[in-house]
């Protein structure tokens, strides 16, 4: 959806670093049909259509897991209305609430989009 520009993804330095770190974990991709080179090409394609956001204000302390705070900060700085993450439980229970930002799993996000498509 991002590559087709149907949705606008945001990325910042911390999220970019997290993506790079995950791609370097070969054990995670043992059963993946894509080679390391292909995975890097896919990330480069994604990043080419992302909106790069600079974060100038940190909302901390906020979440139980400090490593997740950058996602809230990215969403706030970029004016996002949804964060798509499998880590929904941890992202939804911060000390600071941002009711304009919904937290959705990938499946929930796709279901929301399906429901909103014109018939």
C-alpha cells in the first residue's frame, strides 16, 4: 500500500535504525524466500516513499518500554492518525494519551481500510 502510495508511511532516524537492525538478524529470515539483498532492496523501496520526519520534542517518560517511545514521538511529530504495529498492547497504555492516534495491528488496519472502501 505504501509503494502504491495508497497510504503515507512516516519514518524517522530511530525507526530506520530499528528496521536496519531487524534486517541484519539472519535467524529471523531463515524461512524467508527473499535473499538479504532483496530484503534490503525492499526496504530501500519503502524508504523512498516514506515521509522523513524530524523529531524535535520527546514525550518521555511515557511507555513502559522505553524502546517504543520513538513510535509515539514519530506519530505525533508527523501528524499520524494511526500506528500499525504488532505491539499494540504496549503502545496503547502510555502515561500520556494521544486520542487522535489509533493503534492497530496490520490485520486491524487492513480491515479498517476494507470497511472504508467504497462499494
